[in-house]
């Protein structure tokens, strides 16, 4: 790594920490496909590498770059966002109490409400955008982990990271933050007191909708971090070598992609706020949004490329609107270069806290005017059907 530490995070990402191959002088790293590594003659592993289920040189650049962008001590990349997130809970002991948001990534919420509780964790779901709710839920000495997702999918509720960190640490608990939507471009949770930052790296970090990946960044290289590393190795939830290379490829354009998406999302949020067929726009960048003040405090440079719109006419009209789009793509996921639209309640199913009239929008790299025109015509066709 040769780049100066004094440059901005955007430059660190663009040059992948300034890495240059020492042998070929290539500016792009190779993919190391080896699954195992030779021992030294005296049976030692002075290279530091033993087996690819625990480690691989292809991981190094992505992990080092992400750790630098988040201001952390160490990073680990995983085979999916779910494997990264669940590792944080599997690192706890049966009987430990954890606090998590009512509104959060639906697959993780289901896992917490089913597997984690059957395994022995005590899981309490709260309105995590309300500090008083976190205070009421945390049990000093019993709570071991407070989990936040901010902005929270799909209503984009904003949690106060610094306030939650103070509460968690006072009770002897760790604070973990799913910062998938904010990315280190907009928020660096460790600077606000978080102990762990989680990313579904499938989304903005990769940004091209062509891999599944997850990541954790730790504020401290301590015993707890060693446990997370051990869980990844023993459960085999390590990312493939090619996927690790693609993740680093995507991270090099993270800043311009996120910044473009933020500008477009803010434009769309403002215009859709005045649309006669939309009942409400959920976007942290709107002054009318309930979490706007908290977002301004801990987000800089934008308020994400994600927004949701609640459609007049309820669920049938929302579904019909999604059916009429031509430029937006009807697909699950977010953070790619293509713009996606989804009727989220249908995906989440029974028990979802997602309003049935809500459409989730992931704004990509297309022209904001084109995106507005397409959804506008879809709304008009759905309402006139």
C-alpha cells in the first residue's frame, strides 16, 4: 500500500489504497485461486496463510480498503450480507439479550425471530429511531448487543448512532450498525461510537448486481473480533476469490456512484412530494421527514439513493403502478447502477411492518428526469385502469 493516508476517502477508494503489484507493477490485483498454502520446512506457516477457508490474498485489498473507508481497525468479507450479520449474533452466548429494530432487513428480522431465539438468544424488537425505546429495552449486564439499521429498510427511519452507542456501552453492550444504505460515503458509524459496522456488500459496495457478499468492520482488533474471524472460518462463510475481486472492482467507483444516486434520489423525492397520486414520500433528505434532524447530524454529502413512496389508492394501485413501469426494473435488491422498484410488502409477507401501499425505489445511474417521467406515466396508467 503506497498511497498517502492524508488523501480523502474518495481517493483511497478510487486507487484501492494505491496498491501496485510488486512483481508486474500492475495497478489491478490478481485473483489468487489457491485453496491451500505450503508449509515451511520446519512445519511453520511464516506466510501467515494456511487454508483459503480462513484467508486468501484476494481478500486483503477489499478488507484493507473497507477498513480504511470506515475508520476501523479490521474488516472481514463474507459470502453474503446475511452471513456477516448473523456472525455478530452467533458470537454471543445462549441466554444473552439483544435489542434490534422492528423495521430492518426482513430476512435478518426473520432469522432473529426464529433461529436466534430457538438457539437461545433473547431478542427484543424496538422502534430504534426512538432513543427512549432503546433505553427502555436495554438491560444493564444482560444486554450484550444493540443492533441498528440506519437508514432502515424500507421506511428509511433514522437511528441516532451516537446516542445508541452511549446507551449500549453504559449497559456493557456492543453497538453494531447495518450501514448498507448509508455506506462510508455518507456515514462512518465508528466515528459515532459503533463497535461493528455491517454491510450487505452485494448492494452499494459492489454496485453492479453481479455478486452476493457481506462485510464487517470492527472498531477494535480485540477478543470479540477474533471470535468473529473464527466463526467465519469454522462455518465456511468466506467469500469466493472471484467475488472478492469483483467487490474490490466495485468499491473503486463507490463514491461517484453513491453521490450520483443521492442527487437523483433527492430530486425525485422533492418532485414526488408534489405528485397528486402519491400520498407520502419517505426520504431522510426531506425536511418534513421524521428522522431528518438525526440524518443531518450523522450523514454528510447526501441522504442515500433509497426512497419509498406510498401510493394513493392503496395496495392494488401500488402493485399496478409497479407493473406499468418501463425504465425502472421490478426486482429485489438495491444499490446497483440500474434503478429498481419493488412492492416490498408482497416480498416480506405476513407480519411485515411495511405499509401495503409502499413502493421501494433504489435509484441508480440513469437520468433523474427519465426516472421521474417513467414512474409518472406508470402512476397515471395505474390510476386510470
